[in-house]
């Protein structure tokens, strides 16, 4: 059973910072500030690096996207006081996650080539969808 104190911690699902999801699907931050397909493990790694107390719950899933497992519980505020000197809210933490997750060493391998190919292919698709073309 979970510690009652940890139950009060903020919960962050990967879908909250996923630029591939819509706001209706559960994304909580602006698409330009989000990152592509984050995992719960990556969110956990970044939160640990930033110095937050956090816990990975690998068996939990976001209700609207139950196929992607994992969420992270993070202590952002304790007794209404910020734990981190620069990040004071859950929203600010999610923006920071969107900024730092693409910089992880695990993403440095082939991430740039894949996203460049996807961006080039996206332009052609829009042209074909216009009326009369």
C-alpha cells in the first residue's frame, strides 16, 4: 500500500507532455513546449536530475490511453512551499520536462534524423489535403 504522504504528491503521466497528443487526448502544455513521445522512465530521470523527490509507478496507466503504462509521482510543493528554487508549480515542471527530455542521452542517438524526416513528409501531406489539389 502507498504511503499516505506520497498520495498527496503531484502525478505526471507521459501524455501530459507529449507533443503528438491533442489537448483532448490529455496534453496539458503547449505543443511547442512539449516533447515527442516521452516515457515515464524519462520523466522520472529528469525529475531526479532536477532534485525532486519522485517515485515511478510503472504499472499505472492514463485512463484515456491505457496502453501506455507508467506515471510519476513528484513532490513539487510541501506545506504550500515550493521544493525547487526555480520550479514552483506542476505546470512549470511539465514545461521544464518538455525542454529537458529531448536532451537526454538516451534520445541523442537517432532522434534528430527521425524527426527531420517526419517534418519533411508532413508538408507534402498538407498540400494534398487542400480542396481541389
